[in-house]
C-alpha cells in the first residue's frame, strides 16, 4: 500500500513560508509532512485543493486560527459550529488555502495548537474516476461516500489524502472554485512520478 511521504507547497518566498508554518501552525518540515520550495510558476484564483488540520477540540481550532491570523493569514470562514463539528478556513500568506477542524463541539481541556492529523483534500472533477486512478497506483481506500468523498488509508502520523469535488471544496472553505495555472503543490510517495487526471503532480519520495 502506498501513502504520502510528504507534500511540497510551491511558494514565492520559501523562508517566509517556512516561518509561517513552523511558528504559527507548528508544522515542522522534518516531522509534519509539509514542506515548501521556491517557485514562480503562474497561478490564478483557487488552486483546487485545501489542507486540513484536525484538532481534538474547538479551543485548539481557535488557537491555531488566531496564531495564523497574527502571522498574516486571511480568514475565509471564521470559526463556527456546524452539524459535523467546529471549524474555520483561512488563506496563508503564500496563497495556500487551509481549514482547521475538530469533530468535537465541546472543549475537554486547555487550548493548544496540537494537530492530530493533516489531510490533503484534492478538488477533482470526477471523484469516482479519480479514486480508481489512485487505486490502480497502489493506494488503498479507507472510506468512501459514493461519488462525493473518498479518503485513502494512511499510516498514523502521515499526511492523509482525500478526494472531494472542486466546487464542494470551494464552498466548504469559502472561495469561488474557479482558478487556472499551477496547483502549486507536489505530492511525494513511493508510487513514483505521475500526474493525476486533474493535473496534480506526484513525485518519487
């Protein structure tokens, strides 16, 4: 079974982006699976994906969102309760869209910035077809909800991969789904080099 080794966000200023992710979100590039590299590849509008930080409780969501805002992030959706839990969305200074979420609606302890999971949510045109594309390349489905959402199995402590409709992601994080140019992300795994049906690039780990 293949899984994500790490993801690389392509940014205009890698030093500034690294400071933001380490200082504001606590994402150490050595352990979090989230790295950056400098790129000036053109991109416009929504890049088609979002990264999700999963936390244990609402207070942790608030702590991460406040830290991100203090470090220059732009709020897309303020922290709020929903039928599935509690969450928020923001754009990092480098342009990457993030959401922070907790399935719990109640706090059980002091607030922290601890992240329990990192999920790469790819916006795709055809969830079922893209699911099969990844299954054919050795990824194993963890859970799926018809043609709406797919999450692939992943070892504990690694970045999880999920598929969602592009428009659905846009609605979820509060952005219009239109965009063009580079996705500005590369995914590294043992599955090797390839490009998926929606143009997301994968690299050999």
